[in-house]
C-alpha cells in the first residue's frame, strides 16, 4: 500500500497513501495529507478560540453520555501505560 502515491491538493507533494486520512465515505481517503489538515485545523483553532472551545465541550458531553464511556476510557489509559 505504501508503494502507491497520491498528490496532496494543498502542498502538491506526492506522498504514500498512509500519509492521508480516511475520507468521509467508506473506502475513500482525503484529498489533503494529514500534515496539511493538521496545519489547517491548528490555524482555524487559533482564529476561532470560542468556537473551538464550544466544539470541544460538545464532543466531551457526547462522549460522557455514552454508556460505555468509562470502559473506553479505561481501555485507552491501559494502552497508554503499555507504551
């Protein structure tokens, strides 16, 4: 899979497919590489701190409403301890 290259629509570099995140539809990958998307979201969060904070709070509320939240959190922490 790493042998196949794709051109990022933001930086125009030819990169292996593992440098791109999954797309919105099953079986697709994003047009921008992970590095370009991270840069975009970093800039967006700096430009919109109130909205970014609200999104973060909403996401946390959705997670806490999940009945499996404590199990998911314990599993995540156990994985961190192994590293």
